[in-house]
């Protein structure tokens, strides 16, 4: 069996804003910090990057800037999901054109397609563009759950190489692994359960926490890779408050607040998101201190 194409700590990058516009200088600083910390990849313009509220032009510019800045030092998996299949194809095609290593395609949201509709959606995208595609299943946000049977069926397409599973259900990866033949990349999309997901055979995590604590997430991953679960649990204990705290308000508002405390960007978000609630801020402050980043 071949090695996974995408593995390790892959940061779901926030998109810094200033006065209503993308703050490109801050974005580059954030990306350079991630690379220096040893992350294995990044996802620009995923849902953590506020892809739902940025314009198409902004979306494409951020992906292009990310690829240019990364310059092959880490893998770039461009967020390219949409509720409209044609738009998703356009975003995946753009990702390929600018040199991204792959595309992360979330299940269509709000229109809540059936399993048959999602199968057709992903196959149309994979047929249209020769670029490695990661499925992204996050039913808590999209309102639809891509079933294990659908994942198994889609794994047969040569351009669909793995999944970001943000269900938090650790039993699903075992069921997928026993049903899928050949290499398929299993990536957690749920920071709190990443340690357990790795024990079930996961290859990595697409992480929100690593925006704030990239070194800690890399250390956790390295311990897991070495089979040192005692050290991994120590890191998990240090990071668990941050894992939870960054989702106590609408994401990515808490993450931007934490990064603003580190002087890396403003906490500005785009409507309808609002800045982190005052009641949440002390919790994040404590979690940052516990994780060793503040």
C-alpha cells in the first residue's frame, strides 16, 4: 500500500481581515509561522477561512497567495466547496491552475442533497479536474451527512484520495478502513478527538487549534507517530482546553481573538459573524496559558 498523500498536522487557516478587506500581510505572517512550527500542510479558504462570506475574487486570491508563499515547503489543500456543483468545479480548477496540491470539498450545505445527489456532485467535480480531492464531511454545519457507504463508493474514483471527517464519531474510520481497498487518506476534522482518531488509523488532522498552537499540535502528532502515547496524552491534556475554547463561539471568531492576543492579526470577522463574546474571552485566555502559547 502506498503512503498517504496528505498526512500530519494540516492547519485550517483563518483569513485575517483589516477594515473589511483581506489583510494579505497578516496572512503571510500567519502562514510563515505555521511553516516554521513544522506543520505538514495548510488549507486556505476552508470553512475556518470564512469562505462562505468572502467573494469569489477574494477566495481565489487567498488560495493563490497561499500557494505562492508556501512555495512547496508544505502541501496546500485549497478549500473549494460550494452548494453549487459548477462553482465547486470552478474553484477546484482554479486551485489546480495556481499550483495547489489538492482541494478540500465540503458537502453541499443548506440545500441538503440526498446521498445520490452528493455522489453525483463529487463525481462531477472529480471528473472535471485532475487534482487530488479530499471529501469533507461536517454534518453539524452543513445539515447533511455523507454516509460511510457513499465514502466507500467515492473512494473508487482515482481523483478522490481521502476524507476530512469532522463528525467526531471514532467508529466511522474503522468501518471505512475495512471497506475501502487501496490507499485512502483519513484525516480528522475534530481537534478534541484527533488523538483517538489517530489510534483508529487516522493519518492526520485538519486542525483549527494549530492556528494558535502549531508547535503543540506538531508535538502531539510526532508523539503519536512514534507510538509514544504517554507523551501524546500529555500534549492532549495541555491542548484540550484550547480545542474546546475555540468553538465556544462562532468559529473562527475565538481563533481570531486568540491570534489577536498574540499580535498576529486583528480579530475582525465578516458579517454575519461577530467578534467573540466577552464571556468567552477569559476561557480562551486560560486555555492559551495552559497550552503554553500565552
